[in-house]
C-alpha cells in the first residue's frame, strides 16, 4: 500500500507553507514547512493529519523557527505501508525525518498519538531531540497504567478498545463520507467547536483509501501488545527517563484523556518539566485556542532555562 495520487489535492492544502516529500526509515513522508531557524517538528494525532498544526506553522515561523508538520506513516500524503505501525518504528520515522531534513536535532511537538510517539522518540533517540512538547497524551508508561487500572480512563478511551475488532472500525470511520470523524472531533473538543470547513477537511482526508486502516493500526498494537513480549519489552525501554526539557500541555475539559491520567508523567522526566493546563479547552488545545497554545509553546521554546 502506498499513498494514492488522489490524496495530493486533499492533503496539500494551500497556505504560506511549502509541501514536499522526504524519505526516512524505508518510507516516504509528506511534510509542510515554513520559516527558517531551529527545527520544530510537529506530530499530529488521531483522527487528523498535518493540517492540525496550521496555526502553529505560521506562529512558529514568525517567531524565528523552521516549523515542519509531517504526516505520520499511513496518513495524509505519507506512504501507507502494510506494516510498521508499532511505536518504536513510528518513532524512527520521526527521527529519520529530522535527519532527512539535514538537521542535527529538533524540538518535537506532538498531540495525541503524535505525543505518544514524541515521548517514545525522546527516549529512543535522545541525541536527535532537543526539546519535547506533548499535548493531550501522557507518557506511554503512564498511558498503559491508566488504561489498565483506571476504570474512568478506560471508559474515556473506549474508542481505543473498539479499534481492536477486525475491519468494522475501518468501515465505521469511512461510512457516510467519514461522518464519524466529524462527530469525534466535535465531541472531543471543548466549548470552542471547530468550524464546518475544518471538520470537512478532516473527513475528506480520512476518505483517502487505506487511511482508516493505517490510522487504527497503532492503537491496535498499543492494546494487543499489553500482554505480549513485544509490549513488555517496549514498556521496559520506556523506563529510561526523558532527559530533555519537557513541556506538557493539556485541556482541562479533555474527555478522551483525563487530566489525572496525563498529570503523572513528570516522574519519567529527569530534566526541567513544565505542566500547563488550559482551562476550558478539550482534546485539541492547539486548534481550540491556537493563540494561547502557540504563545505558551513559543515562550517555552525561547526560554534558555525552562523551569522545572
């Protein structure tokens, strides 16, 4: 499976940024980039693609950074490979893109699944990660613990359990022109709902052939590996602490990832760690209040000595 040509018009949305493809870790990845300066690599979550970072691309570029938003493997304009959706390999995609961009390192900014992978990359390839910012996602070990031990978190993430069924989740995601994508984005947002154009954009991106399947595969691994040797091995690897300055961002009204689940992640960071809770925002703080989110992020990126 590779990205069909029909995806280009859907994914390569116009803006001040430029689009191109880069090769990394045996696959081809679509990126949108804007600005010059230290690299900030933006990693989207589910059920989205690079465009989720449209506000941050311009804000970061204006602030003197090279802002790059990539489509994760299997999503948007990137290759849809038949396998390779475990977090260790997806993290190598990310650090491979950093190298392909000719940069010595990057500040990784990840949301939701992109945040899970950003945590992973910071542990697995610490020399390539200058700083780490994660929104709406706890550290992978914290996520595992919350999903297994916290009944309320398990219920809040019911979609993840639902993804374990074969083929039915893909059909549900694409039914009625991906109407479920629109419902999820609106249901997971706080009071500041996305406009119809944004919802329609995400629905169209999910309709690109194979996208639904590839979007679900990482979550299938995350659950099915809980009782498998590869899952135990990954969990052990993630004991290694994050040793770069870390900014953890979360919406107080996030219905998918409870604040309590995310807030304990600082124990895995042996570096300056800053927790920022956005009152009145849901699962997509970077889109629900892009000015507040971007301001917080940029101020932290520019702070030479971020406080613990």
